[in-house]
């Protein structure tokens, strides 16, 4: 068997440009090149696809669960493996299992599971997202207010230690409940700091950004809104060009008009990217689930607790891409970049993730012409086939 794999028979979108009548060459888990079909090396092992499209693998930076597992309820390496495997069915080749606000003990277990998943090289696992508990009660969403609390020295020490042991660590904090000094300490340790579940005014949000926050968690949701005299967190995020912003594109969390305004307003290098905020129901027919002792009901494309508050999303990444393309009207290529290249840039991973240029990890998705997932590949190995 050759160490060089040549995959042809589908149009290839490399994250920037289209390639027709071409083959993707994969060697030792990385993209070697994209060549014309008549230039495939003779010694390569060939995979012939029957049409469709190859695109860069999707990257999801906010994944609470999947396959019947909620990470809060089962913070183990086995759970991480299941979550990654389930989301691969929907084109996701890299993700951050996300822990919603919980106790210090659960946070420690989640970090330990992430360290173990790193050691075991779980396919698709790239680190952790700790969403809370240092949030604003006024913008708590479905987070349990009894577990929300300020960041103390032990919390900060735990996070700085986790950053040393994990490939990537993303932390969502409220701009008004974590100090600029704490944000700077996290940034200096390599933690990606995201503003979310925050009722801060624009000045406070801007101070957090200047201290080192480079991301916003689920833009528009659980944050102070853009007003005529006070821009809020939304305004601060859209006007600071260094800040990336996650977006739940399901037609429920954010109005299509608001999405269109945000896309027009946001200027780079920070961009808007897609997240699913998926819970344990992904990949199953589960109708109810539990978080911190509260029941979440799945109905009409949404997940809600008893008072109607949204609790994560009933969304997968290929559906988010499709929504941005068909409902918002973005070119398909840009919708794909929102699910691949832009989250890679947000995490500083764009050298090897989010595209299919030479040297990138061979993480890609084979889609049908109508954009259904037919197969998913991680590090040059097929991990899902429809």
C-alpha cells in the first residue's frame, strides 16, 4: 500500500479556489498537493469518487454534546470520543467539547478528560471550551444561576494549568465579571478568551477586548444588544476588528435580518464564524435531555427549558452551512469558510486547519451536489461514510 493517497472524481474547493478535473493528494495525514487528474503520481493509491464536492472539514468551537451524551453529565474521554464521532457524520472534523457552567469539581473532571483525549489522539478533538461559570446572571440564558460565580485565584490557576496541558483552550467569560488583569493573564497563557453571557456596556466590553479577549460567544444571544445610545456587547464586537464572533445559524437564535446586518458590519481580520451549540440530541431521536437537574425539551427545531429559554441548539454544521447559503444568500464558498477557515483563524490554527492547501491536515468532507454529507475524513482517514 502506498503512503500517497489520490482522491479524485469530485470538484475540489480548497477554501479559497475551485479545482475541476483534479485530485487531492494526501501523504502521512496531510495535504501534499492538488493536481490535475492526468498528473496523479503512478505510485499513489487511488480513491475514485462518483461526483459531488470536496470541501475543507468543518470546525465547531461550541459543542455541548451529541449521540445522547451531554459533556456536563459525562465529562470523560469516552464521551469526548463519542461526541467527535457523532459530529463527524455532519462534516465536522475538529471540535471543542464545551462545558456549560458547572461546579469546580466538574470543571476539573472535564479538563482531565481533555488531557486524556489529547494523549489518546481522539480523532476530531482539538481542545476544550469552558463556557462559564464566570458569567453575568442578568444574561445567564440556560446556565444555572446558582453555579455562576466570580473568578477567584484558584479558578485562574486551574485555567492556566489546563492551558499548559491542552492543545487549545477557549474560555467564555462575561466582560463585567472577570477583570482585565485576569483576561490578560489568560491571554498570555495562550487561552482564547471569548466574551459571552455578558450584560456589559460597550466601554466595559472594549476594555475586555483591549485586555486580550479576541472572540464573542454566540453573537446576539445572551449579551447586551446594539442600541441607539449604548452599543452594548454586540456593538463592541462588531466594531473591534480583531474580534471573531460565533453565530448559531438556525433561523431561531438570530433573525436573518440581524445576521445580514452583522455580516455587513463586521470587518476583519476578525470574522463571523458558525457554531452549532449542539446538545446531546445530535445524531439521535432524543426528545428530552437534562442539564443541571433541569429538563430540556426538543421541539420544532429548538431546545428549550420549561420557561421557554433556549438551551443550546438543535443544529449540526452542514445544516448551518446550508442555512447561510440558501436562507441568508451567501455564496456556498463563503458559507463553507464560515464553518472551516474562519473558526481556524479564530483559534490561530489556520496554518494546518480550515483549508486544503499544501501542508494542511487532510481534514475534508465529501458532499453530494445538493450538499448532503457523503463521507468525512480526518488526517487522511475516512471516519464516516453515509
